[in-house]
C-alpha cells in the first residue's frame, strides 16, 4: 500500500466541518474589516522567496521544497503566503490602485521540517495583508482582525498576544552591534547555525530553538533599548490603540523567523500547545515590497497556522456542530425505490439534504443506515403508498408518524425540522 508522504495529513469527510468552520469564520472576520480574498499559485520562482523571505531565515536556508522544472527553472512550493501576495500585487499593477490594499488568503504551505505535533510539511494558513499605510492604525487594525478571528473561533481565552517592535534598519544595525558585543564571549558555545547568524543576522540568534543558545540568549540586551525616536513613538502609538481592546504583553524577545519584518511584530501563543505554541504570527514589513522592485510601500500582516488552531480548539473543547442531514427516503421495493429517487431530487430542489438507498438494501437495513447517520426525518414508500400518492413520514425527534401526500412532503419535513 502506498503511504501518505511524511509530514502530510489527509482531511477526511468526517472532519470537513471543522475545517469549514475555521475557514468560514476566517472569511467572515476578514470581510468585516474590508479584506478581500486573493489566490496566488502554489509554486513560484525560487528567487521570490530567497529575496522576499530572506536568505538568512530558517525557511530559505533549510525548509524549502525546491526543484527544477522540465524547462530548467528553479521552482519552489510556497513556504508561506506573504511573498506570493506581494508578487501578485506587483505583477498585476495594483500599486497604482486604491490604498490601503487589503487582502486575505487561505492556503496550504510547504516546509521541509522535522514532523512533530503542530509541525507538518504541508500545513494550512489563514493570512491577511494590508499595504500602503505606515500608520500605527494599520498595525492595530491587523492585530484586531487577528484577535477577533481567534475570539470568534472560541479560543480567545486560550491564547495570549505578545507584542514587540524590532525597529527600522537603523535601529537594527545599532542592536546588531549590541548583540554581537553580548554574544562574542559565548561564540564557541553557540550551535553551528548561530555562529553563522552571529555574522549575518545576530537578531536571529534570539529565535534559535537549541537549549544552549536559548540559555545564553536569555541575558541578551533588549531591542527596545535600541529603538530610534520614530520607531519608539510608532510602537507607543500601536500599544495605545490596542489598550482596552485586546490584552497583550510586551515581549522584547519576539523577533519572528522571517527577514522582512520591521517595527511591530506579534505572536498569539497558546499554553494549550506544547513546544509549537505560536498559533498566529505577524508584523510590519515595510521593506519587502521595495525589495521585490516596487516603490517603497509600507505593509503589515499576519498568518495563522490552522492545524495548530484546531489543536487549541480541541484542547479547550470548543463546541462545533457537524451539519445534520434532513431526510432519508426509504423504498420497500424496486418501483418505490425509483420513486424515492425522484422525490429526493424534488426535495433537494427545495434545499433539503436528502439521501436515498444506493445499495439495494432491505427496508430494515435502510432504516438502520438512516439511524446511524442521524436523519431527523425518515420517509417510507411502498406499494400501498405509491397507490395512495402519500408516504409514511416519521419525525425522529418527536417519534411521531404521519401519512403525508407526496406534494406536501417538502413542507411537512421543513416543519418537522423547525421544531
Ligand atoms: P515556528 O517558530 O513554530 O517554526 P514560524 O515562525 O516558522 O513558526 P511563521 O512562518 O510565522 O512560523 O508561520 C505562521 C504560522 O504558521 C505559525 O505561527 C504556525 O502556527 C504556522 N506554521 C508554521 N510552520 C508550520 C508547520 N511546519 N506546520 C504547521 N504549522 C506551521
Ligand atoms: Mg518555522
């Protein structure tokens, strides 16, 4: 038997409603803030990610699914959504359009990682992006959208917002020096990756998941002490806009794994999860669009990991209801079964979820099937019913049964369902 590739998961029909609930709430919430959906290709030119995500990020250095296509082009399965949206914004000339530009996406993303709970090779994200505003109000709007999404999902109490500012390139150059001065005496104890990070991008040291590096970096200086006046004022304004709307903690250790961030960065984490505790991460990335060839365009956004969200939902027992069917039509013999199929079609035209026998089962077996699937109404048709033009309709909620004329069945079922 052929196995599913490592780090992937099937979404089965029995759990489809969970995914649809999460996706539905994502769409509804995005809509409330005026964000519209964008869909971009699953794969892009590799260069988009090496330039856009940044070539010192974990994603680009270790995690990308990259291959040569038959035309010898280097192609990469998208490891995240932001770079593709930025590329689409540029390729489609949307720079000249109305600002701010607001878009959301529901995508699968691919990273070659070591699979574990909450860490897959194919995973799913809900993300939102806002371009064209450097105002703190834009940061606040994106964070409030994320917060409303989590609250509407029912996990608001199980997550917490952590907020930081990583400043502009000038603040970071100053901070990089402070970090190098701090880490230099410990250099030989750091992991191999961090030795490279020390040279190339010392802030990334704070994001290392190795125990030794985590211990050493615990005493590192805070970025907040390196912020310039403008970045400091921006961060203060964002916090003020959020005060009273969403609880947060300032955590100067949050730097985010991607190279394109600037100023505001944030994560919603949950203690209901183990090591992979971040369910949603985002921030401002004012440099990305310019990096990809646009005129300078400030931007802010987030992405939530849907698998991790589903884990939190199940850990805190968020009630989610599977859609119930409406009516089952049982036929006692061949002519009745044929009529059952016609009646089913008619009722579906009325918007009812109707099933009928497709397995040549006995009436008893058909009832058993209807019971297993929790059909609230069961319609039975036999020789006598066909002759009379009326069926036996059983309301399973009320345990009552009635003869109903064929033409009145749709109405009757709707009344049963209303109760
Ligand atoms: P981590 O630190 O856990 O590796 P990250 O910083 O790489 O996360 P982002 O690139 O910010 O994650 O992606 C946003 C969100 O997508 C994460 O907060 C997480 O919920 C989810 N996510 C990222 N990588 C994976 C993965 N391999 N499997 C499942 N979900 C993931
Ligand atoms: Mg990662």
